[in-house]
C-alpha cells in the first residue's frame, strides 16, 4: 500500500507537469498566431487593399513572376479577407506552370472558400475548397484524373506559390517569430511555414538604401532569407540548397516578360 501511494503521487505529479507543459506550448503557439494576425492587419492597413509582385529568377535570368493581393472586405456575414494569386513561371522539366485564383478568409484568417485554376505543361486542373465542420476540404479535379479530397485543419491559412515568399505581414521587430499554414496549389500540399525576424538594417536595393528586415523562413526543410520593408514589401529573397539558383525580386507585373511571350 505504501508503494501504491508513492506511485499515485508520482502519477499525479506527472499529470500536473504534462498539463502545465501543454498550457505553456499552447500559450507560445497563441503568441505566434497573435504576431501573425497583427502583422496581416498592419500589412493591409487603412488602405484595405495591398498588392505584392515579384519576378522569379534562375541564375539571374527572369523565368516568371508571382503577384499576390490582399483585401479586407465588409461582407454580409462580417469582415472577410480576400487573398488572390497569379503566378506564371518556367520550371524545368515541367515547362510553363501557371496558377490563378483566390482564397477567402474570415476575420480570424481561417479559410472559408478556395478557387484556383492550375496549368502545368498544358494540362488543366481546378482546385476548390470549402468548410466542412471543423475541417477545410480541398478538391482537385482535372481532365486526366480527380484526386481524393484533402481534409485540412480549419486554421490560419495563406496561399503560397512555386517558391513560397514570406506571407503578407508588416510591422516587424527583431526577434519576432510566427508560424502559419501555407497551401501550395502547385503541389496540392499544406506546408507549415515558420518565419523569424533576425536582423534590421539599411539594404541596397537597385542603388537605393532601403530600411529593411531580414526574415529567415523554413518550410518542409527548405530554407530561405528575405529582405522585407516595415510595410511588408518584399525586396528580394534567396533560397538555400537545392534551390540556390532561384531568387525573387520586387517588380511590377507589367514589366515581366516570360521567354517566348510577348
């Protein structure tokens, strides 16, 4: 009986430690999400609409572009955040990969609907998403085959593209860290993007010194470094192996011309 009492006491102590550890981890996760939500709010700002466009390079040669917009909309059911994506890039050996569409989020940045058209080497596919209970169901259809529906957690979500630039956030401080789920329409995958603000200094950009923050990101083992302004403008981004030949630079969409395109 004496030993049973000791075992019971240890079990209670172990349970208490586990619960407190989970509470701390949940608090840390909430802090990361709070930083992300606040960053999105600052990115949109009082204008209610923001756009970021960047050219995609391979070995200093432009192979495509990606343009993303984010807009706050006052809908009948409340505030919505509409994020759109337009990407077109030559990716060997796939050829021309293009995607366009939009993601609708509620005021807590959780997805309500998704609609994207994807084209890879002439093959077309449509990606749609809708809420199903506590999940977000994504369906992929094409003329070749329909893939099984994906059941994603109903959580904060952002649209990615082929190379996944940092999400549209602003108002950085050195040491900030946040983590957000990212849906990449070109691979049909949900990735967890983790971002840390590691530096802050003047950065030369096209011959002009620009005040910028260094954001170090990691997604599915792929690392990158991006210089982003306080207002959320992406100046440039470089990638680690095996994508060290690729980079992104801020541009205007009309100034990008793909090889073979007028």
